C-alpha cells in the first residue's frame, strides 16, 4: 500500500464500519489485480512500473456505504471492533458452544445477535445445512465479507430484526423453520435486553415444532441455546472507588457540587470487580427458563409488525435522500408485557470477613439443557473477580453496611423495564439491612440502568 493510500486509510472515521469495510475491500481488490497483472486496478507498463490507479465500477461504494451518516454510525456502537473483539478471545464461551456446533450436521441454525459471525461460521463449517446470522449492527456487513473470503456458502447474513424479514417479506429468510436458535438473550438484569422480543417471536414462529402422533419422536422440537439464565448478587467493599466517583463532588476546584452525588448514586456502574473486594458469599436472586416465558400478545405482535414497516420505510427514505440524517437504528423499544412486569426477589448474603459493604454487585450466568443430547449441556458460570463473559453491574448503597464476619445481610431486589421513554431504561429497587453485630443499618435506593 503506497503512502497516499495509507494516508487515505488512516484518515477515515474510526466509527465508520461501512467505510472501513469499503476501504479494506478496495485495498485487497487493488492488491490482487496488481499481482495478477489485470487491468482495472493498478496496472503495469512495459517497464513494470506502476501507472495511475484506475477506479472501476466494482470499486465504488455500495448504496449502504453512500447513504451512511455520521449520526447513524455514531449510534451503532456495536459496529465498533472493540465491541466485538472480546468475543474472539472469550474461550470459555466458545468451549461451551463447541458441543452444540459439533452436532450441527444437516441442521439449520438461526444465530441472533451474531456480531462478527464467528459462531455462525463455526456452525457452517461443521456442515450445518444452513445458517442464518442476524444482527441489527453494521458489523454484519463485515461478517458477510469475511464469510465470502473463507468460501462459506451455507450461511446467509441479514442486517436488521429477524421479524422484519419474516413480517415484511422484503428479503425472505432462506429457511422457514430452524432446528437451533442461538442467542444470548439475557441482559444485565436478565430480561432487559432489547433482543428478547425477537427471541420470543422466533421461539413461537421459527422454531421447528414436533409432529403429532407417532411421528413426534422422530421430529423433536427445535431448541434455543442458552435456554436458562440466572441473576446473582454479592457484597463489595471499595471505599476508594466510592471516594473517586461520589465523595469528590463535595469539592471540585473549590466548587460544591453536591447535587451531582444524587445523580451518580442513581446510575448503575458497569465494571469488573477485583476478587479481593468481595466481602460476602454469592447468592441467587432470580432464574429464568426461556421455554416458560409467556409469548408475545397479539397486540404486541401487531405493534412490532407496524414498527417493522416503519423501519423498512425509513431505510428506503434514506436511500432516496442522501441528506437525510435520521438514524435507522434509532427507534423506540416497547418492552413486552413479561419484561415490563419484571420480577422481585429476596436475598441473604453472609459476610466472609469484617468489612463495610459499599456496593451490591449483580452478574448473570447462562446454561443450556438439551432434550436429546446431554453431551451438549453446558453452564457458562461466571462470578465477580474472574475473566467473565459478561461484565458485572453494581449499585452504590446510599448507606454503607458495616458487617462482621459471618453476619447475614438480608434484603430484596425488584427489577422492571417500563415502556415510558425509549423503553431501554431498567429500574432496580434495592433494600438491605444488617443484623446489627457492628451497627444496625438499613438502606434502600432506586437505580437506573440503560440498555444500548
């Protein structure tokens, strides 16, 4: 790559995944044509010297690349490479899915939230009959290029919601019913991931249903992986983090900014927890079995169908008007009734040493139980202090809890995701109190977590 091309490449916006793909493709096409001596890219004269670069129609940007806007790309945080590279390095999760992928021969797979498509391509390589990989992010365009370069032809990538392709029939899915649906549908608080309505729709409309009568045993129902998730809680002591994030607002360059403390305390912190900061055992808060969740109501399905039509119209309008700066990803998410209802649960934590609990930390795990192949069962068991597939989230207690070793802290947690606003805000209400071995302290607070 010459200096001019290098300068052009590194001047591109980092968050523009579409332009990045286009430039990368341009480089490889030009390089390949130069090496093969063909015209249309870099050509050689009789003295084997480079001639001027000639751009042909094959090197022009696609419609999607032409009509991408900085606003739409900024809103697509999942398209950033840093948001996807950790999937590649997460060997714990890859090993868990390996047993599932090894049994994919002659089966169909719907991979929802496929990201860069690593799992989808592994399944396709294991001789799956066909794989449909779906993601709302522009990163799926990169995955499509990677699959093509690796000559994987039993895979189809779809950008958007799976129900858009089914309900609007703009690009019908190549497979109507699936043996396996792979989707990490659990959110930081179990039911608050916006992909859950798509999963419930796919479970009820796209999963293979067993035949009736004697044929039922020969045609088992399709499966969703993972099909169970659990939420856990632990007590954390971290005075210095509290000092850095809350208490310092008392004096900022000589200004008292006490109102900022209230705002900070309402926010849910998303960060890894060092093992040495854990001061209690781990306790189960709530578990969800996906097969047992109620499906979408007729009213909800009608609403999602209208939203699908609006998305298709919005994307068409963007292609008609290059000055349209609307974000096709930006939309109002209306949680289904099961998510709006949420859940409430009690918990009990036992202190492992004398300490002060400043935070309560939540984390999730995931499991899969196969009805036909016990060898494919797995649990992605994570906990604070380790290298986890999903980052822990923590809430700061308004009143820290002093505890002695062996003391029990009892409390309750309620989680709900209302439809108001964008529908992506989850409200968590926490109560906790000590037994009083050090001091009788009771605290409660409501916190806000935003899904992206």
